């Protein structure tokens, strides 16, 4: 070091810098201490991630290898102090804490909560409303994973938001990036008279198991798990990486005690036009959690970390086949997997297509009320009012659905009218509108950089247009999604619209949609077929109106819209409307 007079520093400053530099030089000589993929301690830095050489990792895997996503809380605090948005790899790591920097759609951060089974106490529901009021835009969005998002958060408020969630008994940990997303469950489970088993305890147990095991973070890609209770309301379990379906086994099946079990379905990913497939395994309810834990670790160890487009569970199973996948899972289990053909189980009851809306009886003699929240958006005042309804007339609970709606359970017969009056005073409605009750839209271009169209705005306009023109006697689900990621699952809608940019006459591009028809899930399972491409958004209302009118005029008997469209060829469907869409 130069003398104090030569350096311009005081003696005290020079002494500090000398010690600081000396510490750095000594630190270079310290031995490495870390853990390998088997979580054993080692002195040698990793040269691969689950067998994939570091040089071959895709961008996101490199980010995770440099610093675990859960370890970026210090960055969240630092950015809060300066008011800065995350940069570089921290944009991805923030998602491990449920925080999404959604630039350029919005120069703000979106919070995605984590709600086990979609069940919230009114205390928690009010708390989320307070987050939206104090730090957000004054409204929230309900999602297609029975979850809640709050948008327009600023960096300086993110630590307070995360602490507020923790105070509510909630979390957003692992709700984004390459993690296991919100565990969904039949929204009426526990009080549905038709269900086989209450699946909420298993959804909650799975939720907490994931939260408490650090090695379950940083999968090759996102992962979805769902529990279907066998009840009358769909949770779209067959669109998940693992779908557990409750089934009944009778007394005449050799080697299997009669009772309630779960079938395990694998590799639902409707954005890639694939439903989950029954893998021939029969599980007791308690076995579902260790089997999922084992299978997820097989995916962690063997999933593709070089190509994001082939990193979902589907592609590992495509390469291996189900028998090899199950064999690898079996190696991680202390009990044998039980195999039984699907046809040996009693067939499931059909789903009530819009059973998540309206007034329905519960098994305890009370009722639940399903409320339509248009495209999932609710104001703070509506949330607070509904929490009051659930407290005064229900059992202090709100259930979220994968259809962007909510349910208030536990309303006594004598309180129904008062509860309905209070609900209608919020501007929301419980009535099962066959047109608008199944209208679902993702965030769209107003809040998502991937979206090519304003899905929420167009969905609201479409619903109002159709409601003013016609009455349907059977429900029709219309799903609007902004891009190929298919967050609104357009391929399972009766009518599905996927956003795209369409060239206008003046050479600019405008919002538009590709149109698919005839989708469904569960007992109506089908991937919708593409019928029109690149239809301008301002032409969509007329196209769908003509299509629905043609359905009403030409259907056979009580034929559903999905059955009607599946019966016709694509050319016949195109001939039903006069609007000429671009080929």
C-alpha cells in the first residue's frame, strides 16, 4: 500500500483498506464447502446440475445455479431501500417469492399468493384486500389455479407485502418460476353431497410439505398438482402434471379392499394440447403425498435443463414411458405401488358444468353460494363486503375456484335471501348465467408482456354483447388467453380464443385471436380444434354471436355446444358464420 501522503487517504482509512484487501486475498485461499446433488458435504464445487454440465445449462438454470431463488430476499430488501426494480437474474429469482416484474406491460410488480386448495378464511381474504388497498391498485385478480394476484406493487413495498402475507398465515413462496405451483382441490370439498372424500386435508398437507423442503424448489420447469374429490364441481385435475382423482372400488375386485382410493394421472399440459393420462396406479389417500414427493424428485433429477421447451414432466415421460417413470418413482418409496386397471374402479359421476355458481345444498343441510366475479376481477370494497357475508351468514370461509369465481359455504336456509341481497349490493351476482358464468380470461396485454391481446377487456365486452343479444338454455364456457402459454386454458373451453397480432389494412397490427371450438375436461374431455385463425378482436363479438345463434337453430335435441361443434367438420363450422376470417 502507498503511504497516506501518497494515496490521499488518512492513516485510519489506509489501515482499513489494507485490512480489507488482505482479507480478500486470504479469502481466495479458503477451501470450498458445499453440498452435492445428494446433499452430501463436499470440498469440490459442482461441475454439473443433476448430470447436466454447467456449459449446457439454459439461461434460467444458470441463474439458479449462481444463486438459489429463495436466497434473493436480501436483494428484495436492498431494492426496497432504493426503490429499484430487480435486474438481470434477480428478475427470475423474485418469482421464487411470488413477485413478478411485469415490465414492459406495466412498470410494477405483481404478487401471486399461494392458497392451499383455494380455501381462505375471511380474515385472510380481508388481509389480501388490505394489501391491494394499501400498496396495490384497489382490486385483485382471481386466477385459474384458485389463487389471487395483486398487481401494481412498487419495489419499496415488497418486503411489507411479504410480511403482511406471513402475518395472515399465507405465503407466496414458490408461486412462480420453476416450482410447484398452487395445489388445487375441488372447491366444494368437505361439504359436497356427491363427493367420495374430503380432499382438503391432503391438498393442505401437500402444500406444507412443499414449503418445508428446500430441495423441491428449482425444478426444471413449473409443476402442477390437483386433487379431485369425486364431487360435482370440476377442478380440472386432468390438466395438471399430477392429477389425483378419487374413485370407489367395490367388493368384487380381487386383491383390493373395497373403499375410496385415488387414481394418479400424469402429464396434463393443455397449452401443449395434452390431458393427463391414467398411469394404472391406485393409491390410498395417505399414499398420494409420498408418491408425489418421489415422482417430483425423479423429475428434478432427470428433467431437461438445457431446453426450456422440453423441460416439463411431459417430455421426460415421453422419452421414458410411464413404466420406466413409475419404476424410478418406486425406487424412492418404502411401499409398493398398487396397480389396477381403470375399468376395475366404479365410473365417476359427471360434473355439473357450472356448479360453482348459484345456490346448492351441502351434505350438512346448509347451502353454498357460488358467485360470479367477471373475469376474476374484484374491487377491495367487494372483497370486504363478501367477507362480511361469509361471516354473518356463512362459516367465515371463502373458497376460490379454477374458474375465476368464488364460493361462500355454510349458509343456512333461513339466511339465504339476506345473503343474496347483500351479495347483489356489491354489484356481483350468484345467478348461473349460461353465457357469462363460464367467461374466463387471463391477465392479457394490459399486465403481461407475453400477451398479444387485451383479453380481460375483450372478455367483458364480449360478455355484455352476448348477454344483450341472446339467452342460452345450456352453459357455454368461453376462454380467452393472451398467448401460447394458455394461462386461461383455451383448449378446454367450448369456445377458446388465443391472442395474436393481426395485420390491419394500413400495415399496422391490431389485437386478434385464433379461435378453437369443442374443448372440455373431466367427463367431457376434449382438446378444442382450431377453426379460425387471426380474427381481428373487433370482429369477435359478431363471429361468436352468429356461431351461438347457429348452434341454437341447428342443434339436435338437447345437444351441448361442445357436442354440436364436435359433430361438424371444420369446413361446416366455418360455414355457420358469414364473417370472413383470415385463413
